[in-house]
């Protein structure tokens, strides 16, 4: 790589250290103040250089770009498009659409794509998710991107990192949105949801338009609720108390069959039963996999153990937390000859590894988290059983999960605190954990270090501690034999863990 005096060469590893914007699950993420145009430009260059070295992005390639409704998203999309052009490729502006819609389009077109989103985290943060032509980048891709050296033209950016010569995005194309909606209208029977009354909690989710069109296209009566022009950080793993209250109130007032929503970029679903009680994502995933007739299910270690106990699937594979690990395990299953392979995460995002067929209709593979398939499949399962959604839940083994997080909890502190509890000496670790949790939960039976520290007690109750992979948060997952006990366990854990970081905030 030849560098002239009018250019700046920088290594991505150095830029990560300088900017504070690092790689988490499937891409870069950081504070908006740190995600300057220069940083986003450089990361996009590094991503495309990596693909070019793999033969996936030769000069002239089209690169699809989309984003969520955060206030900083348009600026970052423009910086990424500038990098695409400067590397000799053509940016395709897919507009503001869900992450799975963009990924589906990229796979169908055989082109790279990138989604500007911070998912569920607050508006003062954002990120870029990167996709190869075949789907999400995986951990080995992230490692390769970190080693890239990029050249930034001098004069393109001010010292503060703002673009001096911004170029507008190309005109928005609607093909990705249309293909995503058509995917579900073609798979499910016409008028499959006729007679269903559904609340669509729109808030600031970029999935709200597509979800509304799909639900109405299948015959449902849809009432749109609480659209917001300001970004709301809805986390499907730690649902806000105000969202719990809203759903219960809407269900009581309007008599919905269910309420449907998604997180900011539309890859994590929220679905309630007819009483307005939000389903946990890992329970929704079990029901979705059941309707689709999956044979093999891949899910992280944090997911509800009802997936094994229900006996519906030929095999359940557990992984570390994060879609790259789920995708890698799905790929391994396909390579071993398995078919009917799906995956889901505790946040509800559902992944389909290979084409699925039901009653002569084909649902193509979409190996990335998707929110739309989950409520649709569960509603169909309920219709087939002639029961409400709450009755479906009663048919599952009595295992319930609850989770929450301590925000602004430094990742290094999380790791050091957890490491102090898992030295590898079982008796020592048992004593340390029981000193912390024993009064509340009793004797320890086993530890699982697949991802963080997962503790199973003699009662079969579970405490799972893990630093977030993409934000300074300490997450706590709990599992018990009743919903009330799981919630109580989580409250007890959050109170105990708050002592680890006096300045951290729960919620």
C-alpha cells in the first residue's frame, strides 16, 4: 500500500484504542461522540478491504447500506457510503429498514451490506453491523478486520473528524423492504391472521413499517400504538417497567390477541399474550421452532432449559452468547448433514440456517437474527391449537427466566469480579459463590463457564453472570420453576451485585 504525503495511514487496532470504538457482536459500536465520520469511514474501509482480500468485494461491487431511527444514523450512513465510493464500490441506499431485511437483500443479491444501528442501547451510542454476501461477519472476520491498515485521504476530515466534503447518499431504493415483507406474505397462507386483533407497539423501532404491512397483509386488524420520533432504547432481554405496564393496560383496554414489537433495528422481537404479558425471548424461540418443524436447535447457554425438557427437537446445541457463535454452530450442523436447523437467542432473535418447507410453501434461509418470524409463527401455532398464547405457554415445562443488567458497569470490573468466583477449583469456588448467594439460593451443584459464570444450585435454580459483549453492562440471568421465583431471584441478585459497583445503575 503506497501512502503519499497527502494521506494518512492508520491501523484499525490503533484506531480502536484511540477512539474507544471497538468491535462487539457483528461490528463496531461506541459512543456517538467517539463514532466520528473519520472513525466510521475507516472501519468501513477496513471491512471492505477484508472482503476484497477474500474475493467478496472486487472493485465495482455494490454495497447495501441501511440504518435505524437514531439521531446520528444518517450521518454515519453518509460516512460509510463515502468509504464505499472511495474504495471503488457502489453504495446502495436501502433506507431505514430492519437489520434482517438488509441482510436478506444482501444475501439475495450476493453483495456485502452494512447496517448503522446501536440495536437496543441508548441514543448516545450507535454502531455499524457488517455483513458478508452470505450473511453476518463472524469472529474470525472481526479478528481479520482488526489487522487491517487503511489510508484516509488528507483534507477529507477536520481535526474533529467531521466530513469537510460530505456527499449525499444515493436515492433510496425500496427493493430490500419489499422483499422482506413479501418473504412472509408468500410463506404464510393468505388471510392467515384474519380475525386476529393485534396491537403494534411502534415506539422508535425501524421494524414498525414492515411489521404493520406484514400483519395487515395476512389479514390481521392492527392498532398502532405509541409511535415515537425520539429514539427509545427497548431491550427485549430487560423489558422496561413502563413497557410492562403499557402492555398490560393496552390488553385490558383493547382486547388484543397479542401485542407485537421489536427493538431499535428490528432483529429482536417482543410479543405478548392476550393478557399483555411479554413472552421471554427464549420461550418465544421454542414456540417458533416448534411451528417451523425444526429438527435441530442452536441456542446460547443463557437460554431457558425448557428447550431440552420439552422433547420436541432431535438435538439442542448450546453456545456462547452472541449470534456469531450461534451461526458458527448452525454452519457446523449443516456441514455435518443436518437439516431443519434453526437458532435463537435469549433476546428472541431467530435465525434460520437452511430452507424450510411447510405445506408446500418455502421459507428461505436467513442466518441472522430476525424479529418478524417469531410473532407470526407463534400466532399460527396458537391458531392450529385453538388456544390463546397464554395456553401455549402452559404446555411448556415449568421453567421460567428473568434477566436484568447493571448499566455503566465497566467491563474490566465485571470480568475481574466474576473471575474471583471461578478459579477452577470446584470446592473453593463453591464456597465463594455460596458466601455470596448461599443464603438466598442454597448449595451449589455445578458451574458452567461456557460464557460468563452460570451457577446451578441443588434446587435447579440458576444464576448466570456475564459482562455484556457490546456495552459496559453486567447482565444477570435467572431461571426457576415459577415466574415469580425467577423475578424474585433476579431482584435479589441485582441487589447483591449492586455492591460490586456503587455508581452503577440497574435497569
